[in-house]
């Protein structure tokens, strides 16, 4: 070693990266510090102030339920919302986010009953007493307040920024007043009515349920095949067919129409049998059966011909024969199979045509109990006039009460129970089956495991039962009442009916859906749904605050309505349940004795469906309609659905312009998470171990339109990807420690720097377009690949020598610093919506006097940076480079070289266009070798080649010369400057410019 080398520590003469941005993120510790900083500086208010006057972008928050800690599904949902809001905010919009909570409803009631009463051995208070009702509701309110606080803190720990100081709550007094106001609007327009229909009913919870409140689970049902004796055959009224009609009647004497059902307990409610005129029916006679069999020899049955084999096998019939074809319409009526039990069932059971009848399973006939099924009810009502003309009673019975017990409308079975308080099967099925056996009316029985509706709260099976409830018409022609929307007027002019269904379907057509399939799903639900059931028989919610007279007519008095709404606004909905409320609201204009105060509460989906009114309309910092609603795909039947119906009923259109849906979270095997399986991934645990930015990166790199898998392995994959991304940012920060902020004209930049600016131009377009398209995976993938492949493994690698070793005046070095500054600003601001903690830390490290990266806009990208011709040229250069690096990798692996700087390969380029791309390039710098030779030929046979770059061959060679003690390049000019004998001429010039002497 020379004297010069001993005197100079060359490592201290290099522009090596310097940064306090740690390699190890320590996100679990750092992130809470940043959350506290944002809260202390009130970042939310600063964002609002910085965006004042801009165009608003409003994502209306679908309210989570205020009941328990957040789960991974909450995290997915809120992260998506936060990324969208931040991306719009950083692109020139005022993207104000107001979080909200759904506060009313049965789950909270249950918790209060369990914790405040059952657990303490106390009886539930008598809620018909005003004071007890108001106290119970106060306990519910306090419970909701507790969880709103907890969830709010957990959401903010995820990095969510919004107005958490002033969220919207469905239990706020003003909100309750507005929800009630929406109901009264619907009542005033004639859309509200009290009716009796079969609805889903939870015996366990003692309340009606909406479709959105049920989930389908495996359930084992009793199944029975029941004999309905033919009572009358229909007359054809055709004299020419008298003899045929006589034979027809004779053949049917003593025959049975056979039905199959999975709900034996509904047999007391049977009032008809449905058939299809598209099914071929036949009369069959049993010719052979075991002794004592329920189906005996000589009995005749009418069933679908295609199902005969299966039906008789179920009935253990060993022989049968076809007697004749039968048309369902020519069987007038059957006798009820329970005829003679108690004092009822002596009526005839008519056969009615129904479109829902198929021969896919069963017998081809459908047992019809209008008290216990929507299709049964619809068929019964469709034939009501015809039945009345035939003298058949059309009143629908109430065989089952709210506790699941048979009523007097199930004679002989009163007191039997369908489902008990624990959701277990009662004795109703057994009692019915026993009664059928006693009357020789049972053909066969069995068990069937199938999907059956359960309450999503109690997880217990529900029943369908006829009960008086409050409904909103789906198909009543409203004639434009209640709205002034132009499409309603247009439909009226076109002669189309103005119904809630037509309004909602038109609104769906006017809405953007992401993914697009959501539109068809919601449309199908609206097309098929029955009238909207609004009422619930519970305590904690907004009441159906109307009065009805003996005729069931709703009082329509604006003065009464205004008194109600004013009271709710000041006192909350508790005012409805207070002592003397009826007299207070009716005032002197109406006799309280003539009006009944309705005490049912509103379905909570009506609450959440009304949030647009008291949030979007009433807050001046928001706007109506929302630009976007975003929730899980289950909300097509939930919040998207109820919001659409409520807004269409009162405003004639949807409260949103676009709807985005995401899938559900599953474990790594694609299975549903459950505590019993031990496969739950909680956001709290992930944040404690890895950090919220890791969770956010998981969301950003997943296809959220489908179900998302998550678990330890997947989280670790995201940790690894994050670490690489962080190291790229860290290297830029360290390098930019030497940046003087100089701006270099585009024309003066070396080609490699111009290429990187071109790539920023391309990425800027991709990032903005895909933030608009909500395609975050495409952005995340592009930025991760850019950081790993184009920056770390290419551009930064190529430029490290110049950045570390060039003289301060070097245009190459100064240009690289300028471009890295542009890259840093772009990449960090583009990533800020996705990784708010990491980008905040990086931004403040780079700009210590800055307030927050989240107050910035996406870094500007000049149009002139776009240079497609240059990009095409460098595509060729990088293709040639890939062959060189491939060859050197083998040399390194075989230990013939230690680093690429020891090489001086010969590159054979046979293609003239490829050679032209290399003209004027310092290709050795691009390949990070000490020297390189380009030859215009195909190269020797033993040369290294890549199949996808056929016209390039590389012969590795060792570099000639001496290793520079400063840059480690092997060159022939080391020692050419006598003042610096151990370094190359380039490095000597740099040392002299730095004022470093031997």
C-alpha cells in the first residue's frame, strides 16, 4: 500500500448514503406515535382547511354496528375507504370522511338483557311502563357509546383519518328525528301500510327479520309426504265429454293428491295445493306394499309422472301401476288431511295453478300455507277473487304466535311449539305427524339436511309466520308523489307506473358498480323482493311514530308530525315512549280515544338506509348524493339495498352515484374464520406484531373484489415485500442527504435520467387512472416492481458509482440527484394513501420542516418527460444488458469473479438495430463492469446467450489494469495523476475538487 493510501481514508471521501430513517421499521412502536402526532396537530382539520373551495368527493361511510372490537373484515373495509379518500384528497379534491355507526337494534338489547339482568338474576323490566322503557333505552345508548369509542380508536390505529370527533350516529337526537321524518314522508305519500303477510320471524329474539338479517346454514329437517283426499273433480261443462268425465270422476274416487314438505308444522296452516299446467300428472295405483305400510295396496295417488319412481320408493311401495293421465286443473278440491282434529279443518283445500311449482323434487304438487311462505301467500292472494266467488274463506289464519306456539288457528294442536327459546325444535312436528298417522294421512317420512335460514345474530333457525306488520308498497303507483326527480316525471309521461320498484330499478341503471356484476345482483334482488317490512317488535330503536284509527288508516297531519320531529330533535326518540306522549303529539285537534299510538320500532336497515339524509344533506361539509358507497358484497341485500329503497321512496333516485363492493376475509386455506377452528386473524394482533401498514399492504396487493385470504404466511409475504420497498425509500433518503435542490434542464440530462423521468410519466398516468378505477392492486404491483426491478436492481445500481464517487461538479451526479429527488417525491406521495405511516415517516425525514405528507398533492409530472422513442431505445439496451448480467452471474457463481467490476466482457451484437442503440453509451457503466467491448458479429459458439435475446452473445473476460482504491473499478489509468497514485484519473479529479490532498 502506498503512502497516499495510508494518509487518505477514501471511504470518507465518498458521497455514501446518510439517513436516520431506520432499516428496521419498528412499525408497532412508530405508528402509535404518528397517530398521536396527527391527533395533536389535528391533521383532519388541516386537511379540511387545505382543501377549502375544492370540488368535493364524498365517500359515505356504511355504519358498522357498535358492538364489540373490530375484526379483520372491518380493517379491510376501512382501509379501502381510507385509501380512496386519501387518493382523492391528494389529487385536488376535498375528500372529507365522516365515520358513522349503527347504534340501534337487537344485538345491543340482548347484551343489556344478558349483562344487566340475566347475569345478575334480575327480571327484565316491564317495557310497557314508560319510565322502564326509557331507562332500558338509556342503558342501550350507554352500551353503544362505549363501543363507538373503542372502535373509533381501533380504526384510527389503522391509520384512518376522518372526523372522529363528530361522527354520525343513528342514535343522535337529530338523526333519530330525521329517520322519523323519512318514515313520515313515506306515510304521507301513501306508501306505508299495515298488513298481514308471512315474514321471517325469530322466535328466540321475538322479532321480525329482514332478508339482510338472515344467513343460510345446514339444518336437518323432518320431511313428510302427506295424503290429501280428493274431494271434488272439476266439471268440464262439455256435454260431448260426459262419459269421459264420468270415468274421470270414478277413477279419482278415493284417490289422494300427494304433497311433500320439509316443514310438517305448517300443515295446520294449509289452505291449498299448488300445481303447474306444465307438469304431466298421472294417477297411480299401489299393487304391492308391505303389510302395515302407510301406503297400502289399492290406494291411488295423483303425482307428477316423472317423480313416480322416487315417490313410491320413499313410501316403501314395491309395486304400482299407471292408471291414467290427470290434469291438475280438473281436480277442484281436496279434503284437509287433519280433518276431524279438534273443531277445525273441515274446509275444502282448492288446487291452484302456480308458476313456482316444478317437478325437480317432491311430488309435483306444493303444499300451500299462506301463513308460512311468500310464494304460498302470493298464490293464495292471486286467486283470492276466484276463491271468494267459489265461496271459499280467504282470510289468512295465524296458527303460530310470536313465541312459536300454536294458537287457536291450529285446532287440536294448541300449545305445541315449533321452536323454543333456545332455538331448538319443539314438539310441533311430532304432534302433527302423530295426528296425520292417526288419520291415515301420512304416506312417508324422512330427514333432510339442507340450507335453512338462521338469524345472523342468534345463529338460530327462523320460521315464516303470518303476523301484522308495517310495510312499504313496492308496486303501488305513486303518481310522482313525494319526489320531483325528472325520471319520475318522464316515466309518467311515457305511461309507465311510478312505483318504488320502478324508481329503484331506474336508479340502479344510473349507478356505476365496481365490479360491474354488482349491478345485476342488486337488480335481481329489487325485481324479486316483496313489500318492505319496516316494523320490529323490540325496544331499542326509532319508533314507527304514527297513529292509526280503527279502520287502520294512518293519521296524516303535518302539525302532529312536526311536533313529533321537534321533540325527537331535542329529546331523542325516547319522547315517543314518555308518559303522556300520545296526548302531547295529537294535541287538541284529535281525540286520543280514536287513535292508537303504534309502539313498534323501525327495522334498523331503515335507520342505516336513512343515514344519507342527516349526514350528506345536513352537513355543509358534505354533499348529496354521495360519489361512492363502499361495503362488502353482502350489502347488496343490506345497506346498498335499504339506502336505495329509502332514497327512491323519498327522493326518486339513489343516494349514491357509484357502488363498490369487496369480498369476505377467509383464512389461508380459503375457509371461513372461526374461533373454534383457531384460524382467526385479528387486526389487533397483526398491528401489534407487524404494524398497520403491513395490513394495508395486504389489502392493496389483494384482489378485494373476491374473497381475500389472510394468515401468518400471507402476512409474512407482505412483510418481506414491505421490507424491500422500505429499503428502496431508505436508500433514496440517504442519497438525497447530499442533494442541493438543483434543477437540471431536461435537455441537459443524460439519457438514463431522461428514461427514468419517462417512467415517472408512465407511472403517473397508471397511478391516477387506477386510483380512479379503484384498482389498487395494479398500482401496488406497479410501484413495488418499479422499486425492486427498475430502481434497486437497475437505475440505482448503475448510478451508485457516479453518485458516490463523481466530483461535486459532475453533471452526471447532479442529474442523478435531481431525478432521484423527483422519484422520491412521486413514489412517496403515490404510496401515501396506501402506506400512510411509512410515507409520513419518510417525508418528515426528508423534509423536517414539513407538516405532513398527507397535506401534499401527488408530485407534479411534466408532460415533456414522456419520451416513448427513448424508452424503446432503452428497452433494447436493457435487453443486451440482461445477457451481460446473465453471463457474469455464472462467473460469480463459479467464483471466477467476485463482483462485476472485475469483468470486462466482450459483447457480440449481430443485430444492427441493437448495436445502434448502444451508440454513444458508456455500456460498461450500464452493466457495472470496469470495461466492455462491443463486436458486430454473432460471437463464438461457446459464448453465453439468452433465448429471448437471440442476436446477442457474451464472452466473459477479466478487466485489465489496477483496482482503484476509491471506486474499486479496475482501470488502466490508476496512478496517472501523481498526486493520487492509488486512484483512477476520475477519482483523482474528484478528490482534488473536494480539496482532499495527500
